[in-house]
């Protein structure tokens, strides 16, 4: 029962940002299984991770600062903060900082909307695909103190044993402060 409630909460939260294009039940029914199968593959150069691989990625403990931003292309606040992260990528080039975007978009959008979006934003090489539908409550409780999957954007930072979690959109100043405090 708890797993069902957490899964439901996660899906409700993903849709808390207004999705610009919604599909009707009729649209879903006209899609054949071959098209769904073909679209569920990761586009070239975009890496797809399982929830277990994502947990391993999030758990890396070394002298590198890992900044991981969970987003979706249809989430307005997510899109609005991406330029702040892009500025930090340029500024910190060559330093022990790795900024990664994890797309929680539907698998059906990976080859179309997500691929086009990451190219337009210039973040293809920094983006990972994660099937949000595969995430359960255990994924959130294992990896995070604050985030239960209830909303995005969400940014997780780790350097060694130090972590920082931010739920919601960050200003460029907030992002700078958080990164600078973890780099000290």
C-alpha cells in the first residue's frame, strides 16, 4: 500500500508543473507497440540510466563536486533555471565539478522533444535520461533526505560526504552560493 501511495505521489508531482502538450486517451490508443518500442530507446549520445545506475551515480564520494539537476522539458521553472547551470559549466570548466541534467520526461519524448530541447539548450553532453515511471519510494528515501519525488526541479549536490538538496527553482545567486560553499 505504501509503495502505491508513494508511486502515485511521484506521478502527481511530476505533473505539478503544467505540461504544455497533453495527449488524450485516443492519442495513446493509436500508438502501436512498434512505435513505442522504437521511441523508448535513448537517442544517440544521450545516456539512459536505470534507477540503480542513477543511485550509484548520485552516491559517488570523491573530491569532485557533482551537481545533478532533475528536470523535465515541460516544466517551466526547470527550463528557466537551466541557463544558470550552463553559466556554471562554462565558468568551472577544467575544475573538479561535474554538472549533470537528468531528464524525467516520458520515454516517448526522448527521441523528439527531449533530443530537440537538449540541442537547443546546448546541454546534450551533460544530459542523462531516466525513466521516471521506474522510480519508486525506495529510490527517493535511499538517495535523498528532502526530496520525495513530489515536485521538480530538484538539484542534488555532493562532494565527498557533504551534500546539498534544493527543491524548486534556484536563482543564479543561490546556485553560485551553494556551489561555492561546497567547493571550499
